[in-house]
C-alpha cells in the first residue's frame, strides 16, 4: 500500500508537473507584457521648487546662438573674439566691441566694449537697460567716477551722463535690447529710477556668505561660498553678483560636494565671466547633444540657458592651490536644485543632515520644438 501510494503520488505529481510546465510559460509571457514597476524615491521632505513662477520663454531663460550649441554659448578665451566697430543709434562713433552673445528674441547683447581716451557722450538716456562693469581704465557717468571693477546699472529711460573717459577704458557691458541712445535732460516718463545702481566698487565692498545675498536653495546656501551682490532687480528679480572660490589641496573626504555628487539646475539663464582664475576647470553640461565636458579658464565667458543641468562626473580641477573671481548674472532670482544625472528623473535634496534622493518634479524651462 505504501508503495502503491508512492507510485500514485508520483504519477499525480508528474501529471501536475505537465500541467505546470504547460501553464508557466504562458503565465510568464503574460507577465513580461506588464510594465516594470518604476523605482521611485518618493517626494522631497521640503518643496524644492523656486518661490516664483519659472518663465517658459523669452529673455530670462532662452538660449543664444553660438558654439558649442543647444543655446549654450562659450568663449574660452575672450581675447580671441575679434574687435568690431560698435555702432548704434545715438551713440557717438569711436567705440569698439567684442560681441559675446545676443538674444534671439529681443536683441539684448553682452559685449566687451573698448572706449578710447577722450571719448565722450552727452547727457541723455538709453532706450534699454545698460549695465557696465569696468575691467580696466576709467569712466565717468555724470558724478560717478568708475575705475577697475566698478559697476553701474542704468535702467531704460533713466537720464544719466554726460559720459567720458580720460585715459580710455575696457568695459564688460550688457544692453537689454538693441542699443539706442537719446540725448535728453530728463528721464523718460515711467522710467524705473528706483532700480538704478550707482558707482559700486569691488574693492570697497565686503565678501559674505548669506545675507544680504538671498537664499538660493532649500537647506541653506553653500557653506563657505563668498558673494558680493551688485544688484537684484526690484521688479524681475534679475541678479548680478561676484563670487569667490578657492581650491586648496586636501585628501579626498569621500563626501559629496556642493552638488551632492550630481548636477545643479537653475530656473533662468546663468551667465558667467571669469575676471580672475588661476587654473582651468572642467564642468559637464547636459546639452541636447548629450553631456558635454566644457573647459573654463581665466577670461572665459559663457551663457547657459535656463533648465540645463551642469556638474557631474566631468567636473574636475587641478590639485593645486588657486582661486577664482567671477561675475555672474541671472534672469530671475538665483535658485538651485539638483539631479543625479542628465535624465532629470531623480533629484537630490540638500539638508543639514546630508543629501536625500527624491522624484524630481521641479518646473524647468525646456525650449519649444
């Protein structure tokens, strides 16, 4: 009986095994058609979105034409950009410029302007915002006496001047639209005189980490990052500032850096000019053609569109002491979020206890096809 029972059981198992072998392939095939469960990190502990609406088009976020492409413009050595006459309505002749980038939507330009000794311009106003940082030489705007690393911002329609240079000057200059000057003794009606910045100088301003520099990420600003805020627009939030960074050789700590080992993302364009830089650095840029390593050095200029992640594994710098002084501009208030890679799927949240992953859902500018 026991033998017969074992034989019966064996036959039963065999028959069930046939059935199982027949059913399993069909079962597995059906399961293969089901979508794989997406791996999620969950939401951040604190909302990472900027405390303002992210522009979806226009000057504050758009790319600009030029190499290496995808709206990203780079001049590694701005002295290699050829001088050309700077000619614009109402502006006296004699100026030269090195064009750096130009807005496709409104004709705004960034340029290095050469002002010859003795050049002058009468009192009046610009039809568009005019922003100036003196790189070398002297420039006077009315009673403003500007020297090296002096800054002046004149909103559209605000009367200023007369302008003159006694010994000549080289300027880093931005016009928020096609340049045009109007001789006048009064400001245009409705001009934003409250936004004017006069006679700021780098050498008489202190470096600082936090206030008055605004918060630009949740969890606190970069520890040790030094800033000098030149202007924050009272209406648009646009910012211009200087930042100082130092590289000091040290043994690897094994801890993630200021980007959490990933990439930083801003809601608006980020525009840089390296005023002083002792060594080259490489940063990975998440451009449309794929992650692109870009080298930056002393005198480098670049324009990065809004929403482009940068940093990552390509980021390198030499293991020697050095420093960098940069001039930076953004089209909105500065804000930073972080992602693990160029897919923008997983975010990195900065907290006082370290970095935490989350499902990235922060609004981000994307160029229209």
